[in-house]
């Protein structure tokens, strides 16, 4: 029961994360009053935070809203100079001096009729007759009350990468210069997200129903193989790029296509292994139940041999099959349509789930294996996208 509770919690957190963050957006404008707003200024470097400008070259660090009155604190000149490349650029290009910045920095108050700038913390407390300003990061208010959303940094980088890949490859009827490019790619992302969500939610909701009639009895050999395959398959992907000879005959622009084929054949080879094992196990049914010891010994020997044999086959298939199809596409000079890869991916994923169902008489066990496989698969894709 503990295993199911843990897997349900992980599934729930994954579902919430996908719903909230894919595709990711961030708001760019926070309206404090009709004529006053805070605007996001994106950072120059990935490891820097975005800045939030309330007046020309004046950046807000924290804000709060108490009784419909906005209270805020700006960054000091020295803080920005130390942490922000874009601010250092302003200092050099616009000759922004510390004296000029400090005149309008500090705390501020903005209500429906008036505003005050360059205040001290004590002056704000005295004016509003409060002891605690309850200041929070601008980002927290921007998320909740902001307007004019744009894609998050990750998704902007993702779109840029996709545009670069598709600009170098002849994807059928997909022109990166088309004004609908971003909309089309967003639709692909939402399609992928929704299908994964449906599978996750069905998986999540199936446990309460299956628990009424079944008891979880995990076969550690099967579970460990699912986990082990995750690592061995990933190692095959990494090592495939160290065997450089085949890549001498393949356009390097096709490397992303190779990775996609690898992802597809992870599913297929894993499914083939479990379907094969299911057939092997059927051979034990002919042994008399009186020969339990013989049956156990024979099963252990055969299973060990099959695992060794198929691991070799799986590794070979996982390396050669994606390479074979990538070579064909490279020679032909096409990359097919994106929807083709989506379709083949989900067919292979469903085939893998089918193999987990086929090897188990207990549907609760099958569901658990599917959960583990699906979660680690999502983790793998997440790592690939961030790589």
C-alpha cells in the first residue's frame, strides 16, 4: 500500500507540474494604476533574473498591496551594478550615474489618487500607520496579477532550437519563415502535453478502482529491469555519438531525428523484451507442479540466459535501428512531417504498455509498472529538452 501511495503522490505532482508549466508563460506588465505600471525587462544572461522597471531606469525589488495601496522597494544602485549585466550596460551606454539613480530609488507608495517616491522604510510606515510592509518579490505578484504573457525563457529557447533544426532540415510542408510557425509548434506541444496528461490521469485514477479487487504483488525482477533499461538505454544514446564513423556519412543536421528515433525504439525494444519473456514463461506450464525445485532451477537458468541474450539484442537494435532510419532520411533528403513522429511515438508507447499488461495476470501490477516506466520516460524527455 505504501508503494501505491508514493506512486500516486508522484503522479499527482507530475500532473500538476505539466498543467501549470507546459508550455510555460510569464507575464510582462503589472498595472498598479491606470497610468502607472511595472514592466518586465528580460535579463541578458540565463543565470540572471529579469528586472522590473517602474520608471525609466528605476527597478523594483519587492512590492506589496495593503488595502488597495501599492508599496514597493527599489534595488539600490550597487545591488544592480553587481548582479545585472543589463544595468551595467545602461551605466556605460546611457551614462547613468549613482547620484541620478539614488534620487528616485528607495521605497514608494502608490494609491488611487497620488504617489510618493524616494521614501525610507520608516516614512512609509508612518504615512500608512503600519508596522509591517509585507513585501514580496515582484515575480510573485506578476504571476498572480500580471498581464501580457509571453513564453517562458525555456520555451523561447525551445522554439529557437526547433526553428534552427527545422530551418536546416526539409520538413515536409513546414516552413520556419511562415508567420504561423510559433502557433503550429505550440499546437504540437499542447497535443503532446494533452496526450501525456490523459495517460497520466487515467493511470492515476485507475488505482482506487483496481485496489478493490486486486492486491499489489510486485515482481522485483520485472520492476528492476524497467529501471535498469532506463539507464542502459541512456548509455546507448550517449555512446552512439562516440562511434563517429557512421556520422561521417550522415548530415549532422539529422542528429535530432536520430534522438527521436532512439526515443521511439526505447519503447519498442522494451516491449519486445517483455513479450519474449512472457512466451518463455509459458514453457514452464508444462512442467509438473510436483517438480517445484526443478521448475524453479530451470526458470532461473533460462531467465538469466534470456536476459543476457536480449540485452545484447536490445542494445544492438537501439543503436542500429535509429541509425538505419536516420541514414535513409538523410540519403533521401527529407525529415517527414512532425505529426508522423508524434504518431509513431505514441504507438510505440502504447505497445510498451501492452507488453506490461500481457506479462501480468494482476492488472494492479501492470498499472504500477506502467506508472514507473511513464514517470522515468517523462524524466528522460525533460532531460533531453534541457540538454
